[in-house]
């Protein structure tokens, strides 16, 4: 069941990303310039661009450096956790064990710590404090405080951020609580189930978040 | 003429019909009426009948006094043939599924530097007795002491040895001794000098069951008796040293009609089982049973037969996880560990039989139950840095008067060794390292006849080299080479002689020098164990994960000593991970990682608190905002 749901979920998200990109992709000329050589390498250029966009803008301060470092570390751990967690279960069809489990457990602790730090550093700038839903304000007969319009993917990004944070709690707690002599076999299996599904949804939202962040940056760049 | 023939045929049918129907007719005791009370067994003692005759009742004044026959006495009311097909008696039946491999009979002979597993059941790793020239009668001589009779004991006529066929007339067959299990009398004598076991050792098969009863005493022996000996007739011989078997019944045992009362029960006391199924662990060279706890199920009030049970057919449940594949006993599904403690019935709950507690296994990831059997954590001795030497009833004749009490006597058994059983799960096993002389043809090893072996080894292994306590003799590689040379004339065409011992295969190379090599034939023989079960509070993992997951954990890295007849090879051992078929480096690394497990827990919990705090803070802020909007203050 989980295997089916996971495959469906990943396929759906990736398909949605691909479809969105195809529909709304910025023109290569706008992104890379008209004078570029070897236009056949444009897809590769796009891939490199996506990767470089993951290296978030760094502010020249200790906190700024810490943000970037923690983000990159979290990203790396996320990839490791996703691969070691999903490949055995979804691709191979076996329970995670052996070196997969070993590496998964190492990355898990680091990822949890990084998420906590990112939560503190990014929570404030991800507040829903703009006129995101004019229709709601009309219903409530409310004058919004700020007239600044949100950026194109801003609301989606912020919602993804908070969902990732919210899902990270069951992901972490389901794994850690199973390590204490609190739950018997039945609830151990339930905890494993919670861990699997919350991790799956966290991964899907994380992939969406990364895509939206990258496409948002690209569109900002081409708009300039 | 034709009319006369027809009448004769009809008469034969009428005469023979009762005989046919008697074999298949249901008997009084075959189908109990359902009462849990034990019927009174005040019954006549019946002797072994002459061919074609009815069995005679035994009276205290008979001359000569005959042993009574279980087959006739108990068989009058209980179908002996149905019972005789049960697990304890059917080892030699080739049509019986051997099931999970178990403890074999071990032919141990220090003078021949041999300890080899024998079994009539085709368990992998064992040899059939006839491969070593062990006839059914020889088998009884060696192992009948702790066999319940029947089975091979009633197949003594299946031999090509004319001497044994003649001897059979003297010894009789070894019938099933129903008393060995079902007699609850405190006077049942299985192991004393005049008891069941010693009667078999003396060749008194016909008298063995009688000797076990508390109202009978058997003296004498069939050994040395001439061929004309007839147990039903007075024995006359010039050799006054010969004392044929003689039975003396307690006159007070005979009551009305000279019937005898048997203290029979279906609820067999554990002491009956212990005679054949005892284990004695050796600690610091000593065996002290008072220091070892019995199985927790026994201490909780259960008897062996509460779990190991059966009906008339005596197809006893053995209790292993996949037994349903091998046995049609209807109680098998609820007589294993899981069956009693965790079983989930489809139409009604089945767990909790005999007040079995339902374990929570709190804190144990479910993957453990896919990789480990219940016995891995709950059974046998707590794993130590190296395996524990042990003795068993059937291997060492413990419980039989005169058995060698030395902790070093052959065969050398040790445990627990954690290895994979048939279902792929790790389970504790008992182990011993076979040692025997054989010939090898291609990849097949066939043990040599023991008579041939002894003839050769006696020329090399002298009395002085033998251990006083029954341990291995002082054996060197030179001795092995010499014995192999002496055995050469007995070698089959195209074969080469080998000696298996201590996990290695020894043979002479073309230059006549002894060479050793690893071989699957030299692999140890192992069988899964389940007893004695420790209490839950003494199970592996009850304290913390480090009971198993540490870099020096006996469960993973304990040492399994290799028992070798060669003094030069003494002291070698193999790490447990090899038997568990686990990669050593990964297992060490994973165990090492548990040092950091508390750190992982702390980091994860603190991170959860921080994330929860951030979520709570901003949720409350959002809630504050919503309330302001709702009351119109925004």
C-alpha cells in the first residue's frame, strides 16, 4: 500500500512540476541571453541553474552564513534521507536495513537539528502578513494593513514551509519515540506507518518548495 | 469338490475375520468419553503370547515368572499400532516427515577419536546408523537406554546378521514402554542399576518395561546366554556364572483376580520427560543442577505435556514456528511460542492459553521479529563471552546409574550458538563438531564402518593415550596420518580416506603427508533449542538495546569454541557473526553506532521542542490575529 502511495505521490508531484514548467517556463533567451553558444546544451544549463539557485543568497553576517550553511546541510541530509529511506522500501521493496539504515540514522539527527535552526531563522520571513486573499478580506470587510502585493509564488512557498515544519514533528517524533520502551509491537508498527507517510508528504512538499523557490528566482532574474 | 472348496474358504473367512477386525477395531481406551478424571487401571498383566495363541495372564505364583508385555497389557484397550506410529516411535519410518532437525544420537568413542551424529530421520548432517555398520540391535545397545521402546526396538529382526537373528530369540523385541511416560508412581525405575535403562544395556529387551514398574524387580542378563535359551522354560546350564533374566513381582501388587493397579495419567509429570530430555550446563568444570533454574513455564505451573501434546496417535507437538507444514496435529498452531502468547484466531481469540502473558515488547522495533525467533531472546543460557559446555540425557546418559559424570566426557556439546534456522530467523542452537573416519568419493563423504575403524585406531591410540575421564585421547597429526595409512586397505575403488575433526578435513596427499582443508562435511552439527526458557525479565533486550548491540556483545561477537580431537588445534574458536551469516564489519559498525544513540535521542527531542515551539508561537500569533479580526479590532 505504502509503496503504491509513494510511487503515485512522487509521480504526481514530478508530473505537476514538469507540466507547470512546460506551461510557464521562462524563455531560454531571457534566462541565458541570446548570444549563448551550443543551444543544444540549454537543458543542462537549466539544470545547473536550478542547482545554483539552491545556494540561497548569503548575507554577509554570521547569521547569514549560518543560514546558508544550515540550509545546504539540511538539503544534503534531505537527499540522503530520501534516497536511503525510499529506495529500499519503494524501489527494492524491502524494509530499510543494513548500510541504508546506518546512513539514514546518521543523517536523521543532523537533519532534525538543521530543521530546528531553519525554523527559528526563517519563521518570521514566512509569516502570512500580506494581502494574500483579497476575497477573504472582502468577506471580513477588512482593510489589509499592507497593500504590498505578494510575489507570484510567495503564498505557495510560505504554505509549503509551514507544512514542512508541521510534518517534521511526526517524522521526528515517530522515529524517536519508537526508541524508548513506551510502545508495544502494535504501536511500534503504527509509529512506523506514521513515520513513512509523514516522511512521504514532507518529501513531496519539500520537492515542491525547492521547485517553486527555483522557478521564482528564475522569473525574478528574467523580469530584471 | 467345488462345493467343498467353497465351504473351506467360508470357514477360513469366519475364523480369520476376528483377527482382521481385531487389528482395526476401535478399542475401549481409544476414544475417551470426555471425562477429565483418570480411569482406574486395575488390569491383568498379560505376557507376550506364543505365535497364534492368546496372551496368558501373569500370576504371582507362575513358574517361570514371565515379564509382562506392554503391547498385550496396555494394547488390550489402547490400539498399540496407532500409538506406535507416534513421534517418539516412528524415527525409522521413511514415510514420516522428519520436521525440524533435532538432537541426533551421537556415537562417541574416544578410543576411535569419533563423535558422529546418527539418526534414522533424514536430518541434514546426520548419518544413518547402518552406514557405520550399526545394526538395529547395536543401535539399541548404544542408545536404547533412553529410548521409549517401539520403533527400531521392534525392528531387530531387520538385520542380515545371523547371530543377531538368533540372539533376538533370547532378548526379545523392545516394545513401547508406556510406563516410561504414563506411570505416575514415584517408584518408576528408569535409571537405576536394575531399572529400564540398565535392562536394555544388558540386552534384556523383553524385561525392560517390566523392570521399570515399581511392583517388579528384574535380575540377570541375556548376555552370554546360549542359543537354546528359552525364557518360558527353566534354564539349565553347566556354566553357573550365567544368570538369565528373572522377574520378581511384589505380591502385594496383585489384587482381585490377580489384577494389578497402574498409576496412570495423561498429565505426565515432568520427571518422566526429564529422564530423556535433561540438560546439564557445565560451569567452571562443574555441574550443579541446584544452581540452574528450570524452565519458566514449569515454574509457572505448566507441565511439558501442556504444550507438547497429542491424542491417541501420539503425534506430539514439537512447538516450532512452522510445524504446521510438517504435522497435522490440530493443536500445532496454538502450541508454539507465538501460538500461546501472540496467536490471533480468525473466529475467536486464541492467545493467552494457560494464562500465557501477552507480551508488549515495548521499545523493540518490529523488524526484530522478522529476523529473530522467540527463542533467540528467551531461551537457553544467557549468552556469555564464549559458548557454554553442556551435557544432555541422550548424549551422555545422564540419569542412568553409572554414567560418566565427568564434564569432559565425549561428546562435547556447547551452546548457545545463534544461527539461522529453516525459516531464516536467528535462533539459539546446540552444537558439536563431528569427528569421524570416512572415505571421500568426489564430493561425497561416507563414514567407515566402526569395526574397521576400531581395528585401525586400536593400533595407534594406546591405552596410555586415552583420557581417564572419557575426553579426547592424546592425538597428533602423525597419529591421524598413521591411522589413515592403516585404513587404506579398506578403501573403496576411486575413493580417498579422510578424517573429519575440529571443523577440518584431513587426508593424505600424494606424498603421504597429512593435509587439512575446510569442507562442508566438517561443518558442525547444530540443532535449534527452545529450553530452558528464561523469565521475561531475563530476556535479551529487557535492559536496553546494548544487550545485543555493542561491539563486545556475546550475542553477536561471542566465541564459539571449536572442539577438535587434535591437541594442537585446541583453543580455537569462531566468532558468532559467522554462524549468524552477518557481515562482520557492518555488524561492528552498527553496534558501535549505538554509543551515539542517546545523543541522537537528545538532539531529536530538542529539535522537536524547538520546531514545536516555533509552530506554537506562530499559530498563537495567527490565532491572535484571527480573534482581532473577528471582534472587529483589526
